[in-house]
C-alpha cells in the first residue's frame, strides 16, 4: 500500500506534559485517512490531525452509520512499538461494519495503516509502564442523501491519543432495571456510536445516585446480566471464574478474550454462560462471591467494590485481595512492558 505522507509543520508534541495526560485529552499530530468509492478503498494518506468535512446530510450524521475501534500501542524496553492482538480489533471492526451495512477494511490494509500511523507517531507513545498510545480506527458514511439506505461512500481514519496509566478506582455499580443498552438482534455487538449515545441517560442517572456505572440487564425480565458501562464483566464464584456468554447484545471485548485465554492456559476453572443477578446475590449471601471485575482496553481491569440491585447492596473485598483480576492485570501489563515473555506471540511490532 502506498501511503502519501504530509507532515505537520507545527508539532503539538512540545506542549504535552507526559506526566499529565488524562485519557483521551490530547490527540497526536497526524492521522491516517482513506476513502471508499466505487466499491474500493483508495487515496491512502497520512495528514496533519484535522477536522473532517462532512455534508450536513451525510448518513453518518443523520443515521449514525458509523463505527469505531479502540486499541493501544505500547513501547517496551526494546524501543519498538507494539500492538496487542490487533487481529481481534480488526475482526470486530469488520463485524461492526457488516452489521451496519458498511464495507469491510481488508486485514492487510488495516494492519498496514495501524503500523504506518503508529510508526510515524512513535514520539507520542508515552514510555512509563502502563501508559500507551490509544488508537481509534473509525469509519463514517459520507454520502449525502435523505433516504435511509446504506451510503455508497465512506471515510476511514485512524487518529491517536497518548494515555498515561489508567488506574481505575474501585467501581460502584447499580443494575439498571428500566433502560436497556441492547437486545439480541439489535446492534449491541457492533461498536457503533448509537449504542453509546443510547447508554448516556442510564449512566447519568446512576451518577446522580452516587454510582460509577450501570450493569445492563437483558429486557424484558431484567435478570440476565449483559455487561457494565464500557466493560465486560467477570465474577469469581468459589473456585470458578464466570463471565456472560455473548448473547448478540454484548460487545465482544478484546480484553475479555485475552483474559479467557490466560485463565484457560493457567487451568483456572472458567464458565462462559448466561448469568442471572439472582445467582450473584445468592453467591454473595453464601460468601462465595470473592471477586467481581470489569475488563476493557482503557483500564484493563476495573475492580468492582459494590453492586446494588434494588434494595440489595453487595460490598466486595478490597482490590488488593482480588487474586484473579490482579494476576490478569499483571499478565497484560507485563507483556506490554516486556517484563513477561510473549510466549503466545500476541505482540505485533509495527516495524
Ligand atoms: C460496551 C463495551 N463493552 C465492553 C468493552 C470492552 O472491550 P475491549 O476489551 O475490547 O476494550 C468496551 C470497550 O470498548 C465497550 O465499549
């Protein structure tokens, strides 16, 4: 793939304090961009980070025909930037594209674009352990027409944002029993903006009540657990780690996949199945719920300190005692930092 590179004349790098980079606050100097027309991708370029020109009537803006991914590039002791299992993100992106009637981005093209932008922005990758360059591949429908039909033209871009270690504080969750994020057959498995817009109200209501996020339950019974906010959920019940089976309404988290693979490899008992809130309450009341945590790209692990369901409040042990989630966190962090050997070949160097 031939990528035309136009470098910025005015780098923002000198203005960044790498000791203070809140997640997603700053974007780097450049972005990769390409366009889709006449059923093929073309015009591959890297340009200074800038606004897009979108027609007010574009299908991305009117009908939310748009998708994205979130992933991290990290730099270990050898100085070579690496991506962790980018195949999982590329696969999920193309599943999102398929669901939203958008064209696929071929894996070789996608990976070349990820490598090209990460290599160019190497100086934007924070070096401190646990920090990363966050990459946001995005596709938007650019055709201007009012008909509710798939666009014939698209723009794909990848922008990047440096991120310092994201230590999530123990999270307080409340189950949501009125609003829903997704139902099987809907778009919950796709990473598309509408799912996030639709989740805002429940999050805001939870925050007003003093919680960090909601646990989504499947309608109409509001018993089956889906996920929480922007993370997949894991529970440790007795000697078994349990996580909800993908139901068509849950995002297939990449971190969830890393965790399942590591747990199986370490012969820790794992069950991927339907989980109901009543079962969690029962395990808690019997003293068998030893850990609950969320998984996601931003924090890797979010310890859950409290789950409220109606008038039942379950308080969980301190994060330091959470053996399984701490082990998983250290595996992923150590792998990225280069302190744990990459025996599984999960890391993909960008050059
Ligand atoms: C709704 C939702 N669920 C789960 C996740 C976790 O996915 P991942 O581990 O790929 O970051 C995310 C993160 O983007 C999310 O937005």
